[in-house]
C-alpha cells in the first residue's frame, strides 16, 4: 500500500518543481520496482501490440487484390460485395492481405443492403497502396438497430470472434495490483501462451467503497451500487506452476479471493490490421450531440472486437461520426492515425479492453468525444497524441480505470465525458495525466466532482507536469498533484516504464520520438 508520507511528500512538491526536475512519483515507482512493493503509479508499459516490445510488422501474407474480385475504383458503383469476396477468400486461405490499389472505393451506396463488412478470422490485414490515395468511401449511413436507441448504429466494418469465453476456474488467493501471479483452484486446462480473462462482479459495500476512494456515490449509480464493481482484465499466460498462473503483463486491480474472482478463456482473433487507408464518410451536417442516430453514429466506421496483437496504422478517418474502437480486446495499437473533416461524435477509444495503446495520433476534427475510454477498460495509454482545443478527452463511464494520458495536447474541460447516470462515475481509480499540455482557456480550481451537474464524476486522479494554459486544481479532488505548470522528467511515463522493463527503448519508439507524424 502507498504510504501517506509518500503522497504528502509529492504534494509538497507540486508547484515548486523546476522545469525538467525528476518527478518524485517516478522515483517512488522505481523504488517500488526495486523493492517489490506496490507503487502509487500503475505500470503502463504493457500497452500495445506485443506489449510494445516489437514494432507493428508489415506482414507478407498472400495478397487478395480487391480488383481481382470485381472492385472498380472511382466508378461510384458499390464495391462492398467485392470486398466481402476478397475477405472470404483470405479467411479460407487461413490468412491474407486485402489489398486496395490507389483509388476511391464506394461502400453502402443507395443500391447496397445494410449488411456489415465482417472479419471473423485471424491474420487478416486491410492494406491500402497509399494512405491519402486509397479511399474507402461510405456513401450512406447505417441506421440504428433500435430507432429509439441512437447508440445502436453499427460500425460498417466489424472484427469479431465466433467463439465464446468459457469458465475455467476460480481464484483462491489474494494478489496485489501491478503483480503478475494468481493462484487458482485448478490450472490443469491452462497452458503457456493462452489468453485469459480474470474478472469479478461484486457489490460488497467495502469493495465499492475502496473502488471509489474519496468519491461519494450517488444513489442513482445503480450499476456499481447494485450490480457491483466490475473488472475484466485480459492477460496472456507466461508460465504455469501447479495451480499458480503467471501473466506476461501486470494485473491492474487488487484481487481479494473473497470477492469471487473467476478465470475464463478469452475467445479472440489476432493479427488483424488496417493500414495505409483513408476511411471517408459522407457526414456533412453540423453535429448536435444526441439529436439523432445519424449524429451519434450514422457513419461509424471500424469496430475491432475480441482481438489481441492487432493494429490500426497510418490511417485517416474523414467526415465520420465514430471513427474506430477496440472493444473487448487486448494488447493492440492505434498508431499514426488522423481524424479530419467535419466534426462528429467520437474519435478513437478503448472500450472494455486491456492494454490498448493510442499513439502519435491527431484528432484535427476535434470530435465531440476525442481519444479516450469507456466500459471497464484498464491499462489504456494515449501517448504523444493531440486533439483540437475545442474538445477534451473521453471518459464514458461504466467503470474504466487505470488510464494514462502521456504527452497529450488539447482542450481540457468537463463537458465532453459521457455515460448514463446509472453507470457513473466517468472514470475510476488511476487516471494519470503526465505532462499534459492544455490548449484551451484556463480554469481556476478545476473540478473532478462537478457541483452544477450530475454527470461529471472522476475518482481523484494523478496529475504530474500539467501545463500550458494555467489551469489550477482543487487539491482535495486529486490523489497526487506534482509540478503544476511545468513539465517533469521523465518526459514520457510510458516510454520510461517501457525502458525500465526492457533495459532500452524499442527502435520503433525511438523512431517516433525522432520523427513524429504530428
């Protein structure tokens, strides 16, 4: 457990730290690693494709050129069926690159049906010849499954697994957060390399109180108060020793066996990629939040579900309502992505996923909800990315936890988090803002517990090196406030944690630092 002394020492440093002085909370993290104690900071270094240890590969699977399946770019005639045929051929082959030569490909034209383009097998990669010149154009919007529920608009391209998670065993011993081992009743069905879900759903009053910290719940928060604290973390098995399972990545939530933690298999696809493509919608209206299903999701483009070690790289989303999400996924990366054109509903987010990395990306459009999280996501990292000053990061309730905004630049204010009232708070423990640069107008005594609305509630976050506009914070609404107004070293928490774990930074990280896209 973190000591009150450590927190007090960090708080005393808050405004007086000179530019570039080493962070005290970082020193605490290093010390905890050296002494096997629990640090204040989570270990975010496992976020991303292959836990960020390797660069996203350019795979050399067999190529399935959409032109060979009847697609004709630039003719304004639907190419949806041709794309589906190419995917089917690749899936039957066991792997494949769905290749789009330069040109504009029409999808969801007036003569099309409303079916989705689906990927249901591993090792399928959509690859354009050139990002700005290979365009998938989505002509018409897709209507919601339920006209009364605007959020039920489907994504035009959907990745999913056809399998289902299966119960394996229960956890029989406690485990601290940021450790790697659990002890279970029966590990006989578990082997190295497996992907597992460790999960709990429990409304024990003490557990709820510990989960919310100093945040006082409203009686309307029925999801957490009545159904309970919900955690679903996805991890890969590194070793099995009797009934002890060791994971490659660290567990982000403290496990108490008395709360009935369970272990499930994780049904998934892997090595799914989207690269060098512009996804262009036909959304040209002025966006009004919750006005219509079309506003909220008519042109929702990409939803990647039940995936591991997958990616979206070097892609642009233009004139869309919802760009892309990783849902119920793990260890995957969004890299070098741009969102531009007409303002829409949502940018890129991690939904109910574990260790997703959103890296070196730019929301130029300034979507109503920019980069962020929802559901019970954990270990999400938004790194060296930026968005327009008229919007803010996303935290959409339903118990997201353990999120890092690292060297993020953009607006910072209350009005853009989302979620239903019964699913509050907007974010749970361990929201970390590291060297965040604010570009909108400053606020005095910024609130994480709004006093003029019910919807803005965040468990006290960790704020280090927050700078730019001059915003100040209420100290009783933050867990740690260090070096307000001046960036700290290390410059990037994600990079430094990764370097500490591996001994050196992977070359792909170095390349981004030396030649950023932004």
